[in-house]
């Protein structure tokens, strides 16, 4: 997958967790908790969805590495 | 909730129903609510009509017991808009504790997100299916973008009675519902508050270890430990657990822990996890995930909205350090949990940095006193020091 495809897939899963988010308005550096207001349950649901989609089991200690679309794209590209 | 609009029947005359079945859907200020039945029998006839606005306690249908013959003149049946405010079914004694929750439906270990990521109320789904409307083309106006009946109605192009009954936006209606409940609480309930800051180290360390070997789908959140500690402490201090009605306080034998769920885009609901004290930690976590998912998709049950016996409200991982909450009537206590903070903490003769959390209990002073409230917090603190026992 290209980084663009990974970013799109990440946003797709993000929007499933928080359907009110318009993916076109999310910038690369938006923080999923501080800017997009996901709570801990939302983050866990997102991590679960990414595990299902990419087969990547993100440990709790690395949640910070998927905190923005830019970080997540880099992290998932490396892990995929 | 004072009234609801009947938007969907899931039964028809002749059907057999059993306690706990979902038989209808009403749209309320707090979104669509699934109405369960509290007896077993056969549906004789439906009394309420689709689109009808019904006050709490209005009869919906007549259910006959096994072998019972229909009376000549219909009498009000105990199937009502909301179980809480309804008279108890005739088989129960007047002095019985708060309504016994229906048998809890099996909870999926990992609740599925709304299909295709779409959040829509049952009524909206039903109406969309009727008219062959693809829900992905509908823009939701409910909390968090949930598609509600009115959104589908607008596309159908009909101004049905149901749509016409909606005076303003769903969000405005939810604010009104919150305003009504909280005003009532501040008017009727003399609140007292006690707070305690507790050490979170045992809980966070235990959780970190427990989650290390778990797949994301099975991981636990500290919120689940808070709910368990709250439920066990409530079971030990009965004065915080129950409901206050016209005839005074009725303690509950079970703990139905309400969980405040903030809806994205604003609004708040506090559905209850039935019989929390009988669940395991994993079951509690699964129930919480399920409730949050359904709260956001507008698929909560009437019993979950009305049978809570105590509410636990946590601010989350970041933000303010303490919350002094307003009790959710007819309950008598609310546990407000601030965001965990790293603070200097005295251990023996040394000051060490520790993750701490401040827990505040709001208690109805008509029911209990500061001493009992403090005892609840002591129990809560002790339980959080041995998370493996939760």
C-alpha cells in the first residue's frame, strides 16, 4: 500500500468510529484526542479496527504513534 | 423523559412475547429508545398508533397471560412507554424494590460498530428500508451525526405526523431533556459532596500488564475498573444505590451502574449496565463498549435509560482534575471522576510522584449523610488498590 492509501484507510476507520468527522477536513497534524475529541473508548475502537484491517496489533505504549494522520501513516507504513 | 413518539411496532396481535423482548421503538428527546416488555404472554391488541405522542405510563398494548381470556372492555395493559414511572405489574407487591430489570440480553463480547459505520436510529432504518432509501445518502442531524427519523422523512418528502411532531432539532431537544432532568435534580435534591484523591498506581500497573498480552478487541480501560469499584462500593453502602420516588427512597438489591456517555457533537446520556455487580471485569468492559456504541447509534433500551441505581461519570484521560456532578434523578448518588493527574504523593516518609485521581460522590442528603458518603469513597479507594480483585 502507498502512504496515500494507508492514510485513506486510517481516515476511513477513524470516521467509522466518529461518523460526524468529515474526512476532507482532517489535516495531517490533527490530534485524534485533542483536536478530533476521541475519548479513550473511541481510541480503543480505532486501534481494534486497525488491528482487524491491517493485522497490526498496536500495543498501548505505542498509541501515541497513531495520534495524528501523519504519525499513523508513518507508523502503519513501517509496520505493514 | 416525559413523552415519546411511537415510531415502530415490532409485534402484532397474536404474537407471543416474553419478558425482556423489545416490542416497540419510541423517539424521545434523548434519541430513539427500544421499549421492552415486562411480562410473558400473547399480544391481544395494540392500543397506541404509529406517530402518536405518548406520555410516560401510557398503555401501548394489551398482553394476555397464558390461558387468559380477553375482557369485554379493554383495560390498561402494563406495557407502557417507560417502565420506570409505570405502576408495577400486578404480580409484584407495591412495596417491592425498584423494578426488577428484565433478563439482560446476551452481550456480544466485542460489540460490532454500526454496520458500514452508519449510525442511524431504528426508526430511521425502518423508514429508509420501506422507501428503498440508501442510508449512506442521508445526512444525519442527530448527536454525532446519527441519522434520525426526521432526516429520512425529509428525503421521503412526506410530512408525516411523526416529523411534524418534532418542534426543533434533535440536539436542541436533547439539551431540553438534560435541562429538565438537571433542573429537577437541583430543585428537588439537596446534594452533599465528599471527595477523595486516590493513588492510581496499583490500577495502572495492573492494567498495563493485563493489556500487554491482549489483542485490542479484548483490552480493558481504566473506566471499567472505576465502574466495578463503584458497583462493589455501592453494594456495600446501600444508601447510595437505588431510586427516590414519591414514596421515598427505595434501595436496590442489584447495582445497575449508569455510565455517563458524552455524545460526539454534544449531549449526554447515562444508560445503565444491569446487575453490574454480577458481571466479571471483562463482561463489564464488553457491556461498556456495547453501551457506548449503541448510545452513539441511537439504539438504547428503555430499561437502560430508566433503571439505573447510581451513575458513574468520568471526565476521561485529560482535562479537569475533579468533577462535582449533579445527581441523575430518580437516582440518589453520582460518582464524579476527574482526569488522572501526576502528583506528589506521600509513601512512608517520602514524597514520590504518583498517578492520582480525585473521586467525588454527590449524594442525596434526604437519603444519607456525609459519613455514609465518605464510607463509599473509602470502599472505592480500597477496591482500586487491589485491581486484580475487580
